[in-house]
C-alpha cells in the first residue's frame, strides 16, 4: 500500500513553528498576490495575512489580483524583478475537482513560485492551499486565533525578508 493512500490529519498548533517573540517587519516592503478563483476562501486567507502583517508592524505595499493560482508565478516574477519589494506573499486556493486539473495547477503554482524566488532572490511565502474539499480549505483559513495559512505565510515573508537582508 502506498504511503499516500491515507490522508494524514493536519499538524496541530503544537507542531507548527512559532514566530520569534521579537519579530518585527517594520520598514519592510511586502506585496501580496492573490488568486481570484475560490474567492471566499482566498478572502479568508487574505484576512489572516492582513492580521499577521499588522501584528508584525507591516503594511501591504502592493496587492495584485490574478485570475487563478496558475498565474501566480508570473505575477510573482514581475513584482520580484521590479526591485520594489523585500518579500512577496502568494495567496490562493486549489480545491480538488473531478479531473486532473487540480494536480496540474497545484504543481505549476508550487514549482513556479519556487523557481521565481530562487531566480530572483526575493522570498515568496507560499500561502496557496491545495486541498481535497471546501471543508479542508475552511479549516486552513480560520479567523483570528485559528489556523490560517495566510497568517503563516505573512510570518514566513517577514522572517525570510529579514534573513535575506542580513546576508546581502
């Protein structure tokens, strides 16, 4: 039997990394690119992103909407090459349907975003859900105090922007 035959439960709050207590993003220029598909879930992820960035004393320098998650990597590359941003946050939701479209879009978004950050040296926080159902998407885009991948991506963006700045 394949090790992927069962769906594992998501990591509990105790298993997720915790942001350093002194983490501040003051002065960082962070852009957010968000997909328009699955707008209700993406809005929830965006709310988490905004909450977390506010907690880290960061405003959103630019917000760009793209049609879907497949288009996120090109938008990330465009913004990264502009030289105007210390980090980018990619937000989207890919929910499995009846065809292989889910795998194609999930793989293209993940590998495209990774390629852009390696090519440009600009950190891109991956706030793109790839889930089996609306229920799983809602469980990963909860309100304040709950699990929200958008909030986690905001923390990653701040940490990685600081790390890359320290080594340039």
